[in-house]
């Protein structure tokens, strides 16, 4: 008994010593990383001379957070997680609870009541921020990520230029609406078709490429589209963008233009507010997301969906089975691009203005990060990742209390990419296969069971 107690005490002592040592190393690394970005700030004095402002207190906070976080991780969080994992492995398998089994239905039901709930909590005009900046913004990225999931998650084709299809859809709607006066309901499918056409155009040159080479070519394609939008000023108006894009209507029955006789608020005797238009766009975005999910699920169960998954796992084996990899890749690019075009046209309607600045490479990186963090091939995981990432960055704008901690000049949203990067590192360390590391197979024998990510190719759980 005494030997066991002494062994446990020795193990605890070694663990604490290791935790302190790693906390010290983390503090040194954080000091080296943040001393130039956080500790020093360039500014101008009254003589317009460039000066350095020292912020050692803020730097000390960042270093302390890194050290304390590493200490807690090594000393407490990791042992707790290991013990919990061992306990769950030893325990008999339990059936998922009601919330887990019906998570998708519960989420959809919540989204349906979300706008009325925000209106009831904050009022019609004050709910605009929560419906637009959080609801619509997140749903747009969910649609984009689900479209990219077809290319990356199902077909295994690394696409770093997906924002190009987003831009094609937005500019297709903006140009055709401005020059020809076509309605939203006609331009929405047209934008998807044009984006799918460009997806096929991209697909032809990359049929023989894979891995890093495919990523470079798709990245170049995205940059080509952006540069064309900037320099083709006769059509796209260059960096000035296209403004005054017509609003969507409720199937032409009710309009949201203030001067229209069939204005929605006037018809129903409601006070004039832009919140009604945003609520309509929220439900429209939700319907488009549901359409994207339905098509993706149906395609996965069809031969083309199984061909995508075969291509993802092993292209050589896919060819040996007699699958035409040319058409398989083209259909993946075209289908994913189509949903990117839908999202782009909806983005143009929501903003009323499009410019090349909205379609930079960073957007492609964010969408790809959502797909990877959510779990490639998992619609639920991707939706959760989009909510956490996009909603989290928007929440930073609301954290005014941070100014009381870090000073009145502290702007939380300026640090969103730093926090976003740290969050990605943490998630990929703890959940390397994404938020959802299991998925249901498209084909099963007798009983449908979830397949762990351990049985699939790394990164495609």
C-alpha cells in the first residue's frame, strides 16, 4: 500500500514538473511570437513622426495566457481526457440519446423559429443584426462549405480556388440584373448554371492532376477570376464594383422596394423596416441550404456519389473498377461550383453591391477550413464548424467588455484571424478528423452503423 502511494505521488510530481517545464517553454515561445505584434505598436505623434508605442502589459497578458493554458493542458486536461477515453472504451456501447439522434431535426426547427424569436427578444429593428450578421451570414458559409464538401470531402479533390465560383455567381446575378432587369427567381438558377459551366472549364485542365499540383492550379484559377474582375472595367467596373443591385421579391407578389405599391409592409399594414427583407432572405437562405443538403445526400446514395468516394479513396483502384474518372471529376467540380454560384447570387442580393474585394483567396481558405474542421463528408459537422467559426468572429464585435480589460484602444475584431488560427490549431490537435469523426456509409448490410474515421483515409472521416 505504501509503495503504491509513493508511486502515485511520484507520478503526480513528475507530471507537475513536466507541466511547469512545458508552461515555461510555452511562455518563451509566446514571448518570441507576440513581442513584435503585441508588445510594440507603430503610431504617429503630433509632428507626424513614426514612433513605437510599448504595450508590455498586453504582451504579459498574452504570455501568461499561453503559459497557464499549457500548464492546465498538461497537468489536468490531458490526464482527464485520457482517463475519460479509457473509461468510455471499457464501458459497454450505449445507444445515442434523443438529442444526438435528432440533432438535425432540432437544429432545423430552431432555425425556423429563429427570426421570430429574435424579433420577440430584441424588437423588429434591433433584431436586424442577429438575423443578418449572424443568421444569414452563417447560412451563406454553410451553403458554400457544403458545396465545397462535394469536391473536397466526397471526391477528394483539393480545391483552393472555390471562391471563383462564388464570384461567378455573384457577378452573374449583378450584371444580368443591372443590364437586363431579370428577376431574382430567374437569375438564381442561371447563376448556378454559369458557375457549373466554369466548374467544368476548370475541371478539364486538372483531370490528370492531384494533390499539391491540383491545389496550385485551382488557386491560380481563383486568382485569374479575381484579376479579370478587377481589370475588365468596361463590364465589371473594376474595383468600384457594381452597386444598386435589385432586391429579391416574394415570387413577384410582394416587393421590398419602399416605393413599390405592392411593398410587403404596406400590403400588411406594418411599420416600414428593412428587417422584413432580411427575415425573408434568412428563410430563403435556409431553403437553399436545405436544397444543398438534400441534393448532396441523394447524390451520395447514387452511383455518381459512390464513384466520388471511390475516387477519393484510390484513383487507381477507381479506374480498375471501370469508373470513368474524367466524368467523375467533372461532375464533382460542376456540382460543387453550382452551389457556389447559388451562394454567390444570394450574396449579391443580400449586399446589393459586389466588388472583387469580397472574393479574395482568404475566403477560399476559410471555406476549406470549415470543411476540414467540420469533418470531410459530414454535413452536420460542417454546419457546426461554420456556426462556430463565422458566428464566433461576429461575436467578437459584440465583446465591448474586452475594452475594459485591455484598454479603450483595443479592437477585438482585429484579432479575429489570430483567434481563428489558434482555434484551428486546438481543434485539429484534439479532433484531427473534425468535429464529427464518424459518418454513415452509403451502402450497408442488414444494419446501418456509423463508421469511425479510423477506418477511412486520414482527413476524410
